[in-house]
C-alpha cells in the first residue's frame, strides 16, 4: 500500500552543521508532500509542503524538493541551531479519490548540540 | 494565531471504561480529523469528519470509536470500552475546507491516553 519511509534517528549534529533527513514515498497518483515538526511537549506543526513534482517547499531555512523520479522529499537545512531540536515527520496526502488523510513516516528525532 | 486545542493533556483510565477526548478546532475550519500515535510508532489516521458526518475512517476506527461535533466549537472522540492497546497519543487536526490534497491540516498538542 501507500507509505512513507524516513531515515531512523536520532540524528545528532553540532550547531551550524548541515542537515539532511531522507524521506521516500510509495504512492499511486500524485500526492502532496509535507514535513511536520514536533517540538517537545507540543503538537505537530506544518514546516513546509509541496504539491507537485519539482516544487520546492521552504520555511525557517529548511527546504525540500518534490522529486517524482526518485519518489523522494528529503529535508535539508544548511546550518542547524539548537532550537531546531525536535522530531520531524514526513507525510503524504491525496492518494485516492475523495481522501485527504495524511500518511506519516515514523518520525526522525534531531538533536543539535552547541 | 488561531490554534487547535485539546483537553485533557493526559487521561488515565481503567480498561473497559469509556473516555471522551475533546478538541476545539480552528473556528472557521470545516474539516476535522483524529490521528493517534502509539509510543514509538507512526502517526496513524483514524477518522475525518465534514458536514456533520464521517467522510473517511481507517480500519482502526471500529465500533468502539465514535466522533461527534456536539456544538459549534467542540469535536470529540469517544472510545466506549477502552483496551490496553488504545494507549496512545491522540491528535486532533482541522483544515479550512478548500478540499483536496493541498489543504493544510493544523494539529493540536495531543491527549496522552493511558489505559491500565
């Protein structure tokens, strides 16, 4: 069935390091793709999204490009901060007619140390 | 900034008891959702709700579960007879209702349900 696969965490980085969190998906049709972030003690917040192939979503220095040919939506940031420490979820939506449910990956915990 | 709120933040109950988890979606939103996350596992879709009826539900959402929008602001998830395996974090979400796959879902902070 349709699914999202994320790299396992935790990802541990020093401040100002480059971040990549891999996300690939399996789907029929043309889903929209999302990255959500969950800070400690808080709910899921939308970080960025892309709705069609080759779209690039960006927010707060994070970027991800919808790659249909590799079915990927990897999250990147050029220079992480301690405040970026959180759990990051890749998700897709819109796999079949009349559905808008999100299908999530397992989440990747990012820990950034000063 | 408008946000989705959920109460309680933590609910502890005995197996077999009924629980009601409450959510207040963003006020002008039309679509409502429940998701859950068992510890260490994926966030899973439970149900979506629009125009006072369920628009889609997952296999998890069996007869023990029900949803309701009892007034103009609350959206509730009821579990009639809780099981140990219902222990999870339950997230409520809402979206504006443009419809389709590009609509953004806004999530609440979650209710942690512990079934003993």
